C-alpha cells in the first residue's frame, strides 16, 4: 500500500472519531519509515494534507463539535489566519452575501433585516488567540472576558464592507451574539471603535439563556423577531450554531473559523 493511500485511510478513521488524541494514537499505527521520517520527509506532507482536510471537515460541519485544533495543525491554522487565504475566503463569503442581498426587495417598512454574529464575524479576536495558541488551548472564559472588556477587537474588513453595503440597500441590522448581557457596554464600545454603527438591535444572552446551546438560544431569538413581524433575509456567522435551527433565514452565510467551535 502506498504511503498516501495509507494516509487516506487514516484520515477516514480520524474523521470517524474527531479527536486530537485519537489522531495521535492513529498516527502511531503508521510505520516509522512512512510518517516519522522528519520534517522534510513524508511526515511533513502528511501533516499538510491532513490539516487541510481537517479544516475542510470543520468548515463543512462534517467534524461536528470539537474542542481544540489537532496539535500538529497549529502551524497551518496560524499561517491561515494570518495569511491571504483567510482574507480571500472571507472576501468570497462577503461577495456571495451581497450578491444575494441585492436580489431582495426591501419593503421600506423597517422590517427587512440581516442578522450578524459578532465574534469572528464582525469583530476579529485574532489578537487574543495569537497569545492563546490559535485554538490549540482549551477555551478559558475568564481570560476571554478580560479581552472583551478591553473593547479593542478590530473589524473584519470584509464584514465591515458588507455591513455598510447592507445598510445602503435598506436592511435593518440585528446583532445576535453569544456574549452575555453584562458585556453589553464593552461590546457596544468595541463595535463603535471598529467602525460599526446604526444597528437596529444588539441581542445578548440573558440570565434565562444560561446553559442553552447556541443553536437553541439563537433559534429562539430568531423566532421572536419573526413573531414581531421582521423578515429575516440573511444571517452571517462563523459558527454553524449561528446558522442552524428553526426558523432559519432565507440564506445563511458561513465565515471561516478553524480556531474554535461553539455548540
């Protein structure tokens, strides 16, 4: 069996388990002369192929829920998040979003809305994840809350562009985030700092939402908006949990994020 055929089968097994620890256990099944031949040998090629395939599995939601990135993919995630490819992927999502938005007939009654998530959708927390392993560390809520309080996350350029275009088309903007109510002031401050403005609503988790999955919480909020007569045309988020659940919007747009997963 060729080394790459063996790797292909290994990846199939991996995706069945979706675990970094399982991955390393499976790697030990590969003969040393095929994988552990040094960074210039087959090991380097194997990591590159696996990590690229792993990222595809994450972005298409084939991987389901996962906790941290595989240890050997740290370099790929770092390179991706800081490189042209992440920017290009985001640009394509933005262009597709605007292309759809331009087909929507705006009624002019203030009820045509577009929903945005915030973290890794409007705001980039990359400065935080640079010093926290790009998702290779278990999420620390305390340190992340401290980062949120600084209100210094920059805008994602394509998202800011899309946001302005949607306002110009006549959409009302609703921000639906997994952040909690106690973070409202810092979140508003950060959004304004990053260049966002004129949103219709900023919806944050209330006490009653504690313990709910993101899918349940955000679905409930979309249902409330529809019950109030709003027409939800588009939904932009970096997590599948931003987009899934009933009611769904007419079109949903998934932004890339290989650093973390929210259920």
